[in-house]
């Protein structure tokens, strides 16, 4: 075992930032809060999966580059450890939610080179949570979404026995019909990519901050569908703020389940049958609509 592999979060923070560490507190198995000698508190995150830390760091930098949403400053990474500023947390408010909606619309509008385009400097083989996620560019959203976001996780769920082979046909049918179900064509948006409520921090400064991205070029309705899937404080106010800046195409609410197929199948692979049943229900609803 190398010295770097054996070190803890405090030692990693000291090495990456060049500062002396005054204290550390474990937040979860992979995340720690570390106090530096200059008074700053930083978050130190460890990932064993190759490419996970570079992908997250590149995603944060890409989101920050848009100057639209607030993201923690990346202080450094070494491929295994990531060090960012800590965001002091407050409470969600309707005002912050409306502003967040407008900022999210501005982020999406900065665009991406293609559907599936990784952030500059980010690896093609990235992650969404603990699941591998390939960032392979494509120009046609329905085809790209089926090939690189839905079908890989459907196959993995079948292989794990989470989705039964006979059930997979309903999702495959949705993929076949995506060109007619997807709504009007849109340019690639700059997505957070894993925008569930846990990755939205309501800061003590009165603003929403985004963490833990799986950033890539995609369809903007996918980020909004993720907010809907796991709940978000003042969600309708977020959406109102969003639409003040960037109106959504007709039928977007009916397409929410279509965009949720991807994260639901990811969760089916990681966490089991309950999410598979939700994915199958979303697929059937998309076909019925």
C-alpha cells in the first residue's frame, strides 16, 4: 500500500492545499470536514473508482465557468482525493428557490458541444453516484439518450435480476419510440446531471449551491425531472423562476417520467427492485401518453 493510499482526509487536505490542518470531522464514509490553519473549512472527499474524482472536479469547474449557479470552489484533486470549499448551510426559502430556478436556466443556456459531451478535461468514463456513466457524444438526443443513458442501465438491471427479462421490453419500446415521445428538438444543455435534492445545498448566504455533479451535455428537462423525482423544497417556485428565463416546450410535464427513466434505472442497478418498479411504471406511462 502506498503512503497516499494509506493517508486520511486531513493528511490529504494538507498535501493538496499546502496548509496545516487544525482538525477534521467525518461526515460520511467518504466525506470529511477539515479545518485549515487559515481559518477555512473544507470538504475532503475520497473515491476509489478510477476517474470519479477527476470527473467531479471537472464538472464543478465547468459549472462554475458558466457563472450562473453557485458551486464550491475546487481547491485541488489528485485522482483519489478532492478538496473543495465548504458551503455553510441555511434554510430553503421561496426567494432563494426563484433565484435558483433562474440561475439553473442560465446554466443550461450556456450549452455543451454535444449530447454526452464531458466537461473539458473530464474523463469519458465518468460516474453518476456510484454507477459508471459513459460520456459519449452524440448529435441526436433520442438516439443518444436510449443508447447511452437508458439501455446500459436496463441491461445491467436485467443482469442483476432487478428487472425481469420479460419486463425489459416495455423500456425497449420506449427507446424505439423516443423520436416521437421526446418533444421538440433542443440544443445540448450544460447539465448538472445528478440534480436530486441532496445535491442542492441551501446556503447560509440565501442562495442555492450545487454539489456532486455528473455533468455532461444533455436535455435540460432531465435536470428538472431529477428535481421532481426526489423532491425539492419550493419546487414549483424553482420551476416558475426557470420559466421566467427559459420557457419550456409544450408537454414538458408529460415528459417528466421519460427523463426519469435514466436515474430510476441507475437506482435500480444500485439499490434494487423498488426503483425498477418505478422505472417500469414510468415507461408504461410514457407509452400510454
